[in-house]
C-alpha cells in the first residue's frame, strides 16, 4: 500500500519503551534495534524513553531516533486508531502496568537466574508475548510456568564495523606482554571474585601478564555494589600479578580500542542474560573464556575459546528480596579450572591467535541486522501483518 505521494505507508504502529541515551547493554540494544526498525517502511516507530538526566554516550541517539521520541514526534492519530499497534517494553525495572488496551503488549527481558520471581512471573503472564535474549533465559521462563509457545528468543548482535580487530589501541599503563580483560559491573553475579582468585592462583608478580578490569555502573546502576575494594586490595598486594582498573565511562569507539589492546576476554559469570561484552570482544578478534552452561553457550564453543567448568548452586527462594516461583539457582564457575585455562592461554599463544580469528568470524554472523530481522518475524507472527 502506498500513500498519495507514492511512498509506502506503514502497516503497523510499533511503540518501543526503554532507555536509549545511556551507557550499558540494555540501552545499546534499544538504540541498535530501533535504528534498524525505523528504516522499515511498514513500521511506524515511536520511542518511549523513560530516563531523565542521564548522560548520553558519544555515539548518542541519532537525529533520526531523536525525532521518533514521543516527546517530539508528531503523532498521526488517524494511523494510531486504524492500524494494529504493538508496545515492546525492554527496560529495567519491569513496568507492571499494561499499556493502553489498543496496544498488544510484548515484554522483552533478559534474566540471569534459573527462575523468575513470583511477581515477575505474574506480570509476564499478562503480556501478549515474551521475548528474551538467549536459550538460557527462555528455559528459565518456561521453568517458571510461562507458556513455551509465548516465549521467543531475540539474540543480541554486535556492530562488526566498529568492533573489529584493526584500529586504534587504548593506551594502557603497562609494559606487560600478555593481557587479559574483563568488561562489566564488578558485582557478585558477574563472578569478579572468581576471576581475581583464579588470576592470583595462575600468576605471580614477575609474570609477563596483566589483567585489565573495566568496571561499569559504579556511579549509577551498581553504585555501592561493586568489588572495587577487593580490586584495590589485590593491586596493593606485592605478591600478586599486575592488575589495571578502569572505572570511567567509555564511548563504544574507546571500548573497542580497549578490547583490541588485550589478548583474551574472561567472564567467569554466575548469572547473565546474554553477556554482550563477550560478543563485542569476539568481534575484536579476542578468544573468550566464559562460564559453561549459561547464555554464552549459544555462541561460544571450543572453536572460539574455552568454557569454565560450572555447577548450579542454590540461592534459595528469594531474588532481590522477592519470593521466587521455585528454588532459584546461579552458576558457580570453578576458580581452579579458570586458573588452568588462563595459564593455558598464556603458554599457548598460537591457540589464542587461532581461536581469536575464529571468534571474529563467528561474531560477524551475530549482527544487529539479524536481531532486527528476528524482531520483524516475531511481529508478523504476533499481528498477522506482513512487514517484509
């Protein structure tokens, strides 16, 4: 169908609710998907950001997305009333109030534990569809009593033109030849204590090795929860290997340069919904060491890195102070196995190069275009409107 001026007319109203102008994986996902969905002529996209007073990253929302912000966009009321409409909520905390009745409600939510809280499970059951980021998350939702036919995976992606092996290098204050890197909030769920223990077991102060920790959310999301005190104590101990700590916000371009300045990415997480930094590091040509049995099983195997032995460990029947549907579990990665793997990387750098090359090839297939295509397919299934 075309308008009087010959341009294709939208077939579906799409309202996308969530943070867009901030640092972190969730707002980055919203930006990348909305940029691609906005280019689809069959969709009339409106963005509903809820943040106030947050700092924009340097790669801030483009002028195109800014014009789609509901606070600035001129809404076509006739189109709103006449076309099918969907509201996708990708935000934290989860909004329990349903959108207006004329909007089909989609909850797009990653999750890090084996089951949901009772409160979240009840909210999710009221939505028209549930999207999540990995097979691990989907299993958690189904285990919590959600209808498996209503739970779909939308895998995240990476900009392989920005995150690539060649390009500027981050200036690190070290002369050590081999460098491991971790990127993320240094909270319990990310397993930073496991990483520090393993690194300290594997190496000593005279080894030609360094660990770079790029912390996240120290002044906002994870304020008061990070392991900075443990990291600083590690740095002060003369019996331990070198550790470089960075807690400043970095643009995506600077973050890519930081990955490129290192050799192996390590994430000994206990719980993740996807682990986007792992994919970003792979796109930069780094092999990865990640916890086994988690969401990274979707895109990490022995061709692109190493998996840390792990086992499920109970966290009881409460998460964030809320009761759970059933007993909840996180993964517990083996610090001793991680120490062996880190030592293996240091001593077998030919394998590091080979797996890093394979990691780049793998990451190129996990694009944001692929993610947006998946969203388009799910919208078609949900509404019956043909969008392609």
